C-alpha cells in the first residue's frame, strides 16, 4: 500500500501556478513588480536552479513574450525545452525557449561596466569534426581586474547576437582578450551569418 502523498511533477506545478497568476504577469504594473518577479524566479528555480526569465515590456500582437532561459547553463537546456514543451495554451503570452538573437544592437549593463556589440570584435575557427565554432573575443576595456564582469556580460551579449541555444550548443572554446586595435578582426555581429 502506497501511503505517501503523490508528488506533483515540478513542470506541471509551475504551469499550474503561472496560470493561476497570469493576469498579474500580463498587467505588469510598476507596483508589486519586484515581488512578482521574485516569486516567478523562485518557482522557476524549483524546476532548475539555473533557470531565468524575461517578460517583454511591449506587447506583440496583444501578447507578452515570456522567455524561459537556462541563463547560459547548458546542463539546464533540457529543463527549458521540457518547460516550454509542456506550457499550456495561454492567450496573453507567447512562451519562448531560450534568449533569441536580436536584429537590433543592444548593450548590457553588468556591475560597473556597460558592453555593446561595437565593443567586441572576434576571430573564429570552425572545428573540422563537428559543428562547433571556437572564438577569440577582443573586448574594449577588458583587463585582468575586471575580467569576471566582462566575461559574464560577453556571454549575455553573445546570446543576443546568435541566440542562447547556439551560444550553448554550437560554441566550443572561447578566449577573452583585450582589444587594442588588432588588425583583421570581425565585428562580433558578423557571427550571426554563421548560425
């Protein structure tokens, strides 16, 4: 006899909670936004501690985009795919797996730095035995003292340039170097043509 209570599937439990609170996330007023986002983050991280999200400010065709991200952690990709695959049909939301590449340039503020597409140049080499691409990123202002912030910001920026899935699954090794006007470098936006 099984007397233990049946544990709910984490993904189903998340979507049940989100569906119960969807109006608050669709309206997204300024008051209470921090509390809502904190709750959403905690609920997502019950599925996987690496999961993150983005909710669009602007409605697209009357819907708010709800991006579920692995925050660059490849080991969380399956959970993102699972979550989005099991998402219920919600009239007010487009549920999107992974940060998508952007057509327009964006900049990332991370700690004390701000990094934009035109702050990064690159060279790349395709692996002969796989689909992976190895990169050297040349970053304006990059030093040993600020490398942690620049590396983190560079990964987020890379997601906006080629998409989070490609950044996680198609990029092999990445080397980070200070940009000092080196010749024959490509603007990082050129990576979009590879994917």
